[in-house]
């Protein structure tokens, strides 16, 4: 399912913040919950990249893959 790139960006930001929270609470990057959230974030970034390819344009404000 492909969504609007801007909508996906919002989801990416929420997932990234959640990843930070989980990583900070467990203090271990290899913890299963950290890995699971990282995989969710990866999938959202892949969905974003697919939407960009299909729409042929990028939002001007920021790219979620690089920070």
C-alpha cells in the first residue's frame, strides 16, 4: 500500500522517536524490542522510497533516510 510521502514521513518520525525511547529504556541495541522497532522503521523508509519513485518527487523539507 503506497501512501503520500509526507504522510509516511510523519510515521517515520514517530517510529524513530519510539526507537529512541525503546533503546534508551533497554540500554542495549541488540534487545529484541529495539531490533523489532528498527525493522518497523526500515519498512517505513522503504515504503517512503517506493512512494517517491512512484510519485516522481520528494518533499522539499527533509528526507527521512538520513539524519
